[in-house]
């Protein structure tokens, strides 16, 4: 909403705000927060709010545990599901050491660094996220069951699609928070849903991806349901994808091709961060989830597809990530890979304009594959120089060791 510090202070005073959540993510993208009272907001802006980082993944140990949260005023949003009187708002934060030095393992700051590097080369990357999730019923104790909320299929409608009202409530809640969903529908799996967002700059897109997961889980729980973003909630049904639509400006076909070529060149090394759990590899290669390193126009059997569009809507869709990925790390690595392809003039291979899920073995044998399991992904991440060049060694160790 592009608030300044002074405007946030005024908003809090005039809108009966009683709690301010200072939000951040651990290295795996799991959102955390500290709530402060309005009287502490000035101190938060001027000096930051200290927290014990020793229990946060990748944030240090007991010997060096003090870090500070510095709220960014332009990320202020109200939480619509909290009380109207005594309102609750949220801001994302930068993280620093006590002396003000930026904390190098803050993945949101790593994305900012990638955005800045791309800008210094004259390029701006834009992202649009498509995250899938399952809805499961809860038992009498409020615990998740294995029973999907419905048995509907792809783009079915009510009454078969029981998630219609849930998606509507999610979209309306997001709108109240200043986040604009683009479309929503039932997915192929029983109880599986998807909500897509219009593209935005990288940092806002990553913030919105984190906010989206919080909103979905909150709305689902309010309706007696559990929202499951894991890669393979039901072993023999489609997994959950985190499809990433991306474009780069200035708009130019050569730039777009260079970006795609760079991503294809480095995607094997990036996979440990795009698909960071063992279950991620139960999804890849099944039910339209890619496994071969290839691209094509419109073709959903490919790792990257270029949807039919013209002008500023020309984009590429990377289909391998899943919702367990940290959006800040994922988007940062995608920017670096795309930028590398653009700067080096990496040649884009010919498109594979075939259905890879029904292609003959002789065709498939000529194509490289994504890592087939987490161990292979870890090995790929550490074998080249790309990941080591762009991520701190401690984050690589946390993911790969």
C-alpha cells in the first residue's frame, strides 16, 4: 500500500490498531512473527525490535542469538480475520545484527540483492505465482484427516466442487489486504484447488506468496478444514505445484530467450531449493509435473512452457517448483539464472514440441532429467559454482547437509 513511516503511525492511531505483527521467514520460507503494541512502533522503526534467533532455522546459535527486526512501512496490511475493534496489522521486516549490519541469511534480503543486481544490468524481472493446495476435513479434535473435502475434478463447478465458497472467501480476504488474485478454480485432484495472481515485481510477488499460504490456511481452518501445500498429499493423485510465471523488461524476444536458456542451464543446480523435500520427488514426472529439462510453446508436459500471449504479456512458466520452496530463495535463484543466460547470450535449444508423457523412449533418452531424488539434488547444488556464487555457505549447508 506504499505507506511511509509517518503514515503507518497515523494509520495505527486512527484505525484502532492494537497489535502489529512483525513478520519474517526462516531459511525454508516458513513465516514467523512477533507482535508488538502500538506504543512500541516508534522504537521498531527507529531501532528495530530484538528477538532470540537461536531457535530459527539457519539464524545462528545461543552464542550469537540477538537479531533485530526492522519493519518496512510499505508492506503494511490489515489482517481481515482479526477483530474489527482492536485491529491487527502486519509488516514484513528486514533483519540486522545489533550493530545494524544486514543479516546475511535473511532470504528476503537475498532476493532484494538479486533484484538490485538485475537492475544494475538494466533488467527488471516480474513474477506471477500459481500455488496449488488440497483441502482435507478435520476430525473431532481439529486434526487433519485423510478425507478430501470433495471428489471434484479439473474446473468442475458446485455442487461437485465444494471448495468454491472457500476459494471465494480466500480471494475476498486477499483483496482486503491489497493483493489481487487473477483467477481461481478446482484442480484435478480430489479437494485440490488453485488460485493465481497477476504478475508483480519480485519482492512483492514473494511477499504475496507467503501471505497467500497464511490466508489459505487461516480461511480453511475457520471453515473446519486443513489446507495442505505439501508436494504429494495423496500418493496416487496429482501433486501440488508452485508454477512460476516470469517475464523480464525491457520486452524483447532475444532477452526472453536468453532468460529461458539461463534457467534451463542452471535448473539442475537450483532444484534442491525449488523442490526441497523428499516428497518433492514423488511429484516430479507424474500427473503433468515435469521431469525433463526442456521447453516448448504452450506444452504442459515441459519444464518451461511459453504460453500463447503477445506484447507485455509474453512470459515463461517454470513448472517444476512446489509450494515447499522458499519464494525468496526461489525467485532470487531464478533471477540470477535468467540474468546469466541474458548476459552470456546462452543459446536456447530447440523446443520439444511433443507430449513428453507419451513420447517414445528413444526420444526421451536424448533429454537431460531433473535430479531424481533429494540426494541427487543436493549433489547437483554443490557440484557447480552457480549456487556457491549466489547463496551464503550456511544456507547451502542447511539445505544440502
